C-alpha cells in the first residue's frame, strides 16, 4: 500500500490527530520527542504474588523496591559512606517521617540538625537523580509533589560539581533549610525515590486472607502510581462476598477465624461479628471445639485463652453454616457437577461415623446441635437470621466496595505484558496438554476466551444494567471460582474442607490437582499455552503464583526450561515453614530477569529504630545480550505506531491533503 493509499484509509484518524498537532512544527516536535523516548532504557517491572494480608512485609518491599534502592545507594556511596551510614540513609528513604522524628530527638542543637538537613538533602538528590535517569523529564515531573515540583526539577537537572552552578545549587538547599522546609522536602524526595524505583508493579493475585492487613495493602495499592492485578482465588472469594454471595461470605469468615485474623474484617471493613459471636457462644457453650482453634504464631501474645475459645466456637459455627449454604448452591447449580460436596447427609450422629459409598469413616467431632438429619441442609431460624445480618454487613461496607472497585479498575483474569503471560493459578488443560473446553453458563470456552469471559462474568455481578438472572449466575459463580473443578483459580478435583475438619482418615483429605499442575514442567505444553494466548517474542514466559514453591525441598521456581516462573515464595507467615523463605519478587529491568528471594521481615518498627531490612538474595534468571530499550516493549510498539501516524500527518500537511493551523 502506497503512502497516499494509507492516508486515504486513515484520513479520519489523521484529522483527529491534527486537533492535537495542528501544523508541521507541532507534528515534527512530537516525532522527535517520541523517538527520544524509544531510546531510553526499559522501565523496571516488579512481579509479586500471594501477599495474603502480610502488609508490613509487603509495604516494606514496596518502600525498598525489593532491595533496588539499597543497591542504588551502595553504587553511589560505597566508597564514601560506611555500612551504618548507608543503612541509615536507606531507612530514611523507606520511612522518612518516622526516622526524622528519631533523628530530631537525637540532635539537640539546631546547628547540628541544620547540618544534617544539608548533607541529607544533597545525598537524597543524588539518589533521586540516579533512579530518575531512565525517564523523560515529563514523566519525572508528573511524579513530583506539586508543592516542590519546580525546585526538585531544578536540583535533579543541575550538577553541583559544575563550578558555575555550585553556588546556585548550594543556595537552593540552604534556603530550604533556612525557611524550615527541610523536613517536608526530605519526605517529598524519599517519596519520589520510592515511586521512580519501580515503573510498573504486577500483582499476580491473592491479596486477601491469612495475614492481618489486606485492607491496608488495598489502601496502599489504590494510591499506587502504576499497578495491575491478575485476580487470585482469595480475591475472587472476597469479591463474591462483596457481591452478596452467602457461600463466599461464610468462607471469608471461616478463613479469617481459622487464622485468628479479625483486623481486616472488623477494623478494615467494619463487619459486625457480634451476632456470630453471640450465636456461637450460645450454640457451642458445651463444646470444646478443639478442632477449630485458630492457627497462630507460636509467639502470639494477642490472644488469651478466652479469646481463643471464642474464635474456635465462631469458627465451628460458621463452618457448619458454610456446608449448608454450599449444599443449597449445589442444588441450585446442578450443571457444576459438585454433588459429591453435599456431605452433611452422610453423617450418622448416633454412631459418630461418616458413611459414603458404603464405606464408614471415623469422625473426629460429632457435636452438631444445629444439624437435623432429616433436613441436613436447612438453616435453623437462628442461623438464617445470622446469615441475613452478615450478608447486610458485607453489602453495606463502603470501604470493602471501594476496594473491590479498585480490583476491577486495575485487574483482570490474565494479562500480557512485554512477552509475559500473567495469571494467578492455571489454564484448564486436558490430559494431552491441549486446552480444555469449560462450560460457562451454557457456553463452552477454553484458554484465552475462557479467562476473558470469566472476567466479564465477574464484572457483570456489579453492573446495574445486568439482567437479573445473569446477575444471579454471576454472583453464584464467584463461589465456583473458589472451589470448582474447572475453575482456573482452583483447578483441583475437589476442596476437602469438611473432610479435613471432621474425618480422621487422611486419605479423604486429598485434593487431586488438574492437568495444568501435572504438565507445567513440560516446555512444549507451556509453548502451546503461550501460542494460544498470542504471546510473541523470542524470550516469552508464563508467570504464576498460587502454589508455594518448596525451596527447602529443593524445588525451583523456574520451570519448563525457563518458560514458566512460579513466584509464590510464601510471603504469608502461614507458609514460611512450607517454603523455607518469605516470598519472591521477580524483577524485569533493562538487562533481563532477576528473582529476588526474601527472608522473613521482623517489623516496620524494628526497621525504623534499628535500620533492619529484609535480607534478600538475588538469582539471575535470564540476561539480555543487550540493554533493553523502550522500543523493545509493548509501550515502544505503541509509540512506534504513533510515530508512523504522525509521519502520515506530516505528509498530509506537506501535500495539502490536510490544512495546517496555527497552534492556539
């Protein structure tokens, strides 16, 4: 196609483009600007998964950019500062307000404090110059706080080593100190450094459950400058609870009680647990509820015996309600083929045995005062009223609804970024590794189409214009995503929650995994998945979370000859014994991939007072033969397309096809 033919085909687009670039000068300037951007180093991407409410460790990793900020500081000051001074400077960048309070109390004389401000500002400016070097001035400017934007920009682009600018540079810093703005300026610089250290944050699911601060993590993410999330099974569970799915609500409560985690429910989202506590104390007053005690850290001091017993009673109460609600759901959705999960009718209360398929199993607990053997799935009037109250509490929680909206705004079931296919858990497969067709409300989909339509179904549960029956299905479907056999967020034969609580025979606890988990080490299978999703490039990967990598058992997070990276390293404390570490961050920068392995984090208070940091080790996963530029990324291809359109616009101007206008 000739350029004249392309222009004729794109004429409507070019006329719209001319509104922003009304003449040759404007279009030419933009081409020059975009070409310059294409030659900048690729921005740094960080990938994390399975945060599970561990807010202190997660927030610290954000603040220290998975160790990247300390690396920058060491590169700049390794020869001029000792280890203690480097540690203090890093802590100041991570926690500027808190660290400044400590320093002000230590430095009694005003002159000492002013000297500290001058030296610290100079050091922070150098660090800020380093982390901002791969960005355009325009992008850096957008990251600057409005109050100090002009001054910071001047300092970033002036070198104090230049004799002609030394007095100018020193004068700005001296004036900042003299006007009493040093403290606010240090906080502003530290915030900018944190923001510019990572260009894009990818969360591969499971922000919720187990740890105490999912709501705190969501507050931080909702303010984050650039992030995306691929929803996990625990996220879907909370999304279903927010949509009003009672099965999801019961599961959310059960998991929170199992890990003794009331903070997210009560403090974070204002969920009223008093009705559940009252019901549980009355119903299970004579029951020790030994099997339902909370899983707590061995050094936990926040739960006394009375509190632990109450949690156990509440845990058992909501578990029985959950099994009843789930059976009702299975009755309503027979097409999901989950009838084997209707288990309460198999209980022989008199003999304390569970009878299924003619085989008897010993029960660990048969005190079930709300279970009517003749009608095992009917809620008692008290249970029904409790469910109604809990349903209302979840539906009217403004903060929960705000956070779910944020998940929808920034999230999806899968994403493709720069040759990397991101999803939380799996893609349903057949035994031969081919994509499995899965039924979704009467339609059959596989692979990319399946994940896309699941995402659309999830969104429809929160949209006012969704037809009633479609909305009801969408609301119900959140529970299937949590525990359905063909759910890409679960992908197991069954979820054996009841068996784990009540049956002594551990063979009944097994949850056979789907074929994705059995075949994911096969490079050909991974290649076929990447092909099906349209992921291109010589160096392309699948990046997952969901299944903790057992590092202590010798398992590697790098699988299928490097095509698959599993980055669930057990950030949640509940998984530390399983994985032997405390999480991963996968880093993709201009020189390639690095996997950062984290050790357990003590606390933010310890980091502030003693300068402790997360101990992290680095594993080179894949290095590029040359430094990657913006032109090598998805953004670069988008910019290149814009350049081609602008060149067509230039041609149209120069040949009178579109008339130039003066810029307003």
